[in-house]
C-alpha cells in the first residue's frame, strides 16, 4: 500500500503529531514499505475464524461500588506542566 | 406532524441520544466518587487522570444499573458485550480515548410508549443502550487565554440511550425525554436531574417532504432541559426547511443550542469528520452476563410507569389522563397511593393533582419536600368524607396546613371551621338574612333567579363559610318559594 | 568484579542468611559496580541512597532471622515501571521529569520481598525496539565486544539496559518487559537468562503501557534458578489489572533442576527459516542433543502460521500503542511544548517528545485502525493471531515444551540495521509468536557465535506452565555450561 503525502498528513493530524515538512516524503516511503510488508497477511485464509478477544482466557472481573480512590488532588496535579486554582490549564478552546 | 413551509408540507425526522449518569457511588472503571459539586480535581484517581500504567476495572453495580434500565425500556439484554475505545483528542479526555461500547452494546433493541397530551399512545423504538465513561469538564470562561480542566466527572458511568429516528415533532421529543427520565427514576438507575447534568440530550434532526427520502441531519449537542429540547428541535427543523426552500443544502454539522437566543448555531471547532478508530479495549475482557442473574434483576424490578398507570385506571377507576399524571413520577404515585388507601380514589386524585401539585409548582418544590405529607392530606380528606368539612372549607384548611404545617384536625379545632349541617342553625341564618332583604326577595320571586347566588353568598358569609352548601341551597330555595 | 558481585542471586541469598556478609556490603559493592558501568549507559538513574536504606531494613530482618525471600538483593528496574518518587521516563523525552505518585505492582511486590533498588535502566523508547538504540537518552552498549573488534555492540532491546547491567555484573538481577521479545532477545544477546511469563501471570498495573494485549513483566538474571526466585516474588493476582490471572503462584524454584526424563520436546519445523545462519542451526541441534542425553525425546511439530507472526505483531502492537500513547499530550505530566491552540500544543509536544521509531509505530497504528482499514488490517491480524494461538494449542497436544533458537543472529554493531526498520523487526522472528499466543518463554545462554558472542536457546511452554519452562531451561543450562564472560565486567581492573 503506497501512502501519499496527503494521507500521511491526515494520519499525523489524527495522531496529533507535528511532522516537519522536510521529513514527510521520507516518512511516507517508510510507512508504505512497512504496510507493504504487513500486507502479506492477505494470503492467510481466515474465513470463519473468530478474531482473538484476549489471550487472557477468563471472564471480565468486576469490583464493588465503593469509593476507594480520589480525594488526592495534590497527587493528581503535582506533575502538571501548568495548573491553576486546582485545575489543569491548557490553551483556550473555543467551541 | 407536518410543518407548513413555503413550498408545501414538511416533516421532521428526529432521533435522540440521551446520556444518563448512572446512580452509583463510584465511577465506572475507578474507585473515585461520583458525587456532584465537589472542589475541582478532588474526585479523580490516577486511573481517571490516565496516568502511565493505569488500568480500568469495571464497577459491577454500574453493569447492574444498565441491565435494569434496559429491562425498563423493554429491551433485549445482550449477555455478551464488548468495551471499545473511542479515540479522539480533547482536553477533558485524559487518555485520548473514551471507553465505550461500539459494535456489541450491553442492551439491544427496545421500545417505550409515550404519554401524549391528547391521551393517544405513541410507541418510539429504542435502538440500543450502552455503558461509557463521561468526560471531564472544560471551563472556557475562567481565564482570558486558558481553558481550565476539571476531571471530577471524567470516568463517571453514563448510559447512552439511542432512540430510533421515530420522533416526528418537538412535542413527541419532549414526551420521549420525560418518559425515559421517568423510567430511569422509577428504577433508581439515574436521578434524571437535568440541571445538575445527570441527564443530557443530543438531538439528531433532519427534515423531508412526507414520504420523501431522508434528509441530511444535524446534531444538536448537550441540551439540558426538556423545554430546551423542544425549542431546539423546533428551531432546527424550521431552520433546515428555510435553507432548503431557499434552494440551499444542509451541511452535516454538530450544533449547540443557545438558550438565550432560542436558536442553534454550529460549533466553532475545526470541521473534520471524526475518525474514532474504534477497537476492543485490550485492557478489558468481554463482559459476560449470567442469564439467571438477569432474570433475578428482572424479577426484582419495581412496578414501572405504564403498568402503574394501567393499574390506577383499573383499580382506582381513574381516567387515563389522571392516572398518567400520577404515575409520571414514582414518588408522586407512592404519595397518591398512601392518600388513596381506604379513601375515595377520585377525591384523593383531585386533591393530589390539583390542590397539592398546584402548591408544589408555585413553590417550586418536589413531592419529597411537600409541606403537606401524604398522611396529613389523607386526614383532611377523611374530614370531608365524614361531613366535618365542605369542599370549600377543606380548601381553606389546606391553605392553612401549607402555611403552618399543622394537621387538619388541629386547624379545624383552632379556627372552629367545622361545617354547619344542622338544619335549624342554617334556617336561622337564612331567616336572619332574608329579614333584611325584602326588596330582593320580591325581585327573585318575580323571576330573577340569579339572585339565589346573591342570597347564598350572604348566608355563607353570615355562617363564616361553614354552611353545608347543598343543604343551604335546598333550604334557601324552600324559604324563598314561600 | 568483586567477590560479592560474582555471586548469583541464590548464592547471595544463602550468603546473607549465613551472615557471610551484610546486605549493606552487598549493596555497596553493586553501587560501585553501577558507577563503574557508566560507560555502557545502562542506567538512566542511579538510586544508591534508596538501595542502602532498603539494605538497612533487610539487615535488620536478617539479623532477627526473619529474612524475606529477596532481602538484600540489589535489583535494576527497567525505566518502564513506575516507581514512586523516582523519575520514570520510558526512555522518552515526553516523560522527562515525570515522577510517579504511585508504585507499579510488580516493583511493589519486589520491595515487599526485601529487594533493594539500584536504579532505573535504559530502554528503547516506550519499549519499541530490539537494540536499545531508540532511547532519547542515548543507546546502551553491550558489555560484550567481538574479540579484536572495538566497535560497540547492541545489547538487544527493548530491555537493553537491564540486560547489560546483569551481564556486566552491575546488578544482581534486573526486571524488564517483553512485548515481542524484549526480555528474551536482549538476554540472548547478552548471555544471561530472560524469562517472559504467561500473559496475566504478572500484573501490568503501573507499567507504562506499550501494547496492552502483549506486554508482560519478567526477570533477567544470571541463571535459571535466579529467574525462578525472582518470578515467584514478582507474580500474583492484582485486582487492579483486569487481565491479571487469579491463580496461585507456584514455588517456581522447585522446578529448577528437575529431571526432564520422559518429557517430549517439540521442534517446530517452520522455525528453520530461510537464510538461517549455520551456527544458529548448529546450536539448536546441540540443544536437542543435550535434552535427549538428559532423557527427553524430541518430536517435530508444525506451527504453520509462524511466518505471519511478525506481520501480525506489527499490526496489533502499533495499533494498541497508538491508543495507549495518546495520553502523552502535555496536559497532566511530562513535556509540554506551547502552542497557540490546544491542538497546536498537542502537535508540538508530541512532535518534539516522541522519537522516530515511536512516531513511526503510532502512525502505522493510527492508520491500521482508521476508517476503511480496520477490517483489512486490525481485524484480519486478530484472526491470524487466533490461528497462531491455535497452532500452539495443537502442538502442545504432542509435546510438553518447545525448543527454538532465541534470535536469528548474535548481537550486531550499534549503527547496523538502521536503514530499514523491517530488518530491525526481524530480530524478533522467534520470540514474537510467543507473545501473540500469550505463552511463557525463557531464553537460556547456550553457546558462543563464531565471533565469540552469546547465543541463546528459547524454551516455550503451555499457558501458566512456567514450571515446565524453568525445568527444561535449567536442563539446557546444565548441559551448556555457559561460563563465558563479557569483555566489560564492572569492577574488573
């Protein structure tokens, strides 16, 4: 699968990663090679095969409805690059 | 319902997505509290804040609440369901994905019946109900160049209830939201408090010529009252009709309802079609429910609004309308049944729906905060039934009960408001009044029947309002006719 | 290398009990060794004060005759495990300065067993790599060199720092994580033992997630017995991890040294890949002969889906990673590069914070999950994965354990295989299927390549049968008598 620059730009946008203009072509080539390589899976017959849900063969464990966590604002904010008045601060979003 | 446009009739096609906060103590995948109104970021665990290495563990009670809600919506419970990640970036979504259910939700197809004002039943289909995490809150108005993020709400369990696009008017939409809210409140799975954000509505609206193909829809997000839902839908349908009649086309958009302007407007964020890249969350295994467990939940459900309404009609012989009003809220229905026990149900129904609800509405109180408790109202009705009070007197007593919080018997004793039913006493009062009214008596006898009311009024006043109206009427007429 | 750092974990444990030396002395010896090993860049952070404080507590308990299973044992921790109060970077710029306010379950288990923390080891960024050349904090050098050749070699990856530290005697043991071979392959390259337990045997809580359905923590040690001792302390059910197995932890040490007489060892024919170096083939044959001499029989088995395992892995792992790494956005921890808008801040932060390999995998992962491609890639890969797991299930009907080489080559020079990501990915061809099937696997040093570099053999077992893996692994170890030492050993004059 050959990826063009526009597709790479779209994926980078979805992933919120800034790609330097100068690198975009090289990245497109690299990603295309990798996608070509993984496309060998098309050769495998998989009709009627259930996709693997998990290698952990067990039921989803559930917990009790009890408050056992939270109430630790300092812990939550202490690594924040920017915090104010108990909130995380980010550049303003306009809705 | 059709809307008349310039080029003819139009019909609106509406589907609603209700997001309902699950009533639980802790969040869906973490042990932090869900209580409303706490200081920012004080109800956040490292799991909710998506710190490195954190993992989700599902809250059994939330699962139970979702199943009960599904049963209440007469829907199919899917014994196996899967949690998927919905991937997108936003400041109040710490992990960069929301744990939701996409391909295999916990609840499938169902239906509810709407109580329309004209009494006609209208069935609206439910497409599905699924569990998902709520996001945190972004505050855009606290700082000139920054948005503040509070993650208290991040991770709270939501039930997303999706309707089929069966709704055809703003009125139906309002009735739908009220009904779903009522069912959830009956079950105790959501408190339905729209002001606090426990229940919000996304409205998908499109228009078409009746019988024509579906138009492009717009989504109005996060509408937080029934009134706004109805206004927003009405406005949006008309807006779209306006655009189409001008020859324009509808762009698929996400919009917001501006309550101040009573209008919808597009959201100003970057226009991109979201690619959520759903895939099964590898930190969670498929959710497998036990059939017996579901059956037990079903057996333990309380009587739901429709069943209650039917029973009120059948057993209390109420009109469908009155029964519907009383069954609308579980607490109202329970109040009514306490009052009606061993009493005339019609009388009880009138007093609750007219007098009591009148007071509650005026004072913006819920039945839980009612100044007159059910037992007290019942006591008042007993005094009507045994002849102590006339209907009219009872209203005065009720007003006093509301003001003072005292019981009916106490007020009657205090104010001496007992009804006068002694014929002698009434006759004496009549005689005293008539003695002063020779001219009017003559006019009455000459044919002015309307003067009866005048005389009734005078005698009532003379007896301090306590004369039994029926007896008064009868005796007065006798005396007047000579 | 001092006399103390020459001891294995089991020997040190016994020595401490006999009071031949104190925990403090042992930690001091290793603290010095860590300093000596600085040229390897195996450690990102040294925590000598912490190690000594923990050693003090160990000594107090040992004194009272109440020694815990790992009391006094100095351990190196891959910088992917969140350690409370100690910076945890995942080898990335984007987590520079992140100090976790919580401890991972696995490391908490180790400290509760009395172990002492020497420091955090270097790794490929976010565990993505098989040579430890993608770390934002510089590559790790293997303590091994080709005799007569001064070029630094890779230690393997992604747990390169952990492997190098154990091989260089700068840690008594280390822990790593294995998603596609990241414990076993560096163990193979560095001539040490690396064990990846069954998926779910160790908790993932507090481990920076790479690919959630594949990641597993495991020990990296001098010998098989040490690995068994470490695993017993690390493993166990964790209610905070929904994929954690609720199973009792066996006394793994009991399995070490048990006879392999009568066991059936499966030899998968598809692992004999095109262009396989003769010396790897020869080593594999030697392994087969050793086990036969010890009383086991070998049987040829077929794992037909083997050739598709890498492609399957390189769809599933990047897909999961692209989602797991979305949380690194500059909002709550780590690096923030400012931007005019929220989206710009995200893009700047992630553009600057992620290295090329991580970026590559996030982009691949995002693509294979995107609209229109999900069925063709991700869903398809999950189906092939089910077939790969089925292959093993079928195979284990005919045998008790499977023997394969660990890697298709010995360690290569730093800077090699950099032109083409895929050539790097091929390092994991023998290890990746084991992660896809969620099975336990161990790499045991079995011999030297023609260039004098370590080569490992891998033993694979049934789910939750780490005991079998340790049993067969120790039989290989006994027969191989691998006693070669790397050119660089900490403390050697």
